[in-house]
C-alpha cells in the first residue's frame, strides 16, 4: 500500500504504508507479485492495511489505492509489456460493517470488478496445479494476470 486514502485514529504513513509508489510504479520497478488486501470503505473497494488491537479490540489502519485504479494500472502496463502479473487476495475487511470479513456477495462484487483485468490467464482443461506451468506457458498468447 502506497497511499493513505482514509484511516483510523492511530494510523499514520509510518505504521501503515508498505510501499512508496503505486502499483504502476511498482510494476515499472520490476514487481510482479502483489499481495492485495481488499477492503470495502464507503461502498467501494480499496486496498487496506488494518490490524485488530488486542488491548481494546479495535481495528486500526487505513485504506490505500482503489481496486479500480489498480486494475487500470495493470491493464496499462500489460498493454505495453508481455509479462506475468500475480495477484494474491487476502485479509478482506468490510470497514463499513464492523470490520467483518467479506460475505460471499461482497466477494462476488469484487471478482466482478476484477473481470475488468484485460489479460486474465484462462486455465486450460486438465491443469490442476498452476505451479507446474512454465513462464512460457503462461505467456503463450500474450501478457497474463493470475
């Protein structure tokens, strides 16, 4: 996460941000694996970095780049570069609903938004383990996002 786009009382750039450039900057710097922690804030999807404080059982942290902006930046990068980009989604939180994990409906909405990724890798029939594929196999038809 590279920007604070809304935060709780005890969040600051020093204890919340993990990077100092957005996804586009990271792609151009050579990053190809992204640990995205989606949150819902004011009904929209963002990246997030939150922790639950045991002392008072409150959540502290902040929102980062919007998922929509991340999709746009990945698409723009892959329009110009034949690369494999890996997105790992974890730690979902709905900050509008007491920091609950995403419901199935919220996950479905997120995946619907992710369908805007232009270069989604489509797994061939019979492939059960992506780790067995080579980079050339992932990129056989062009850039790819998994």
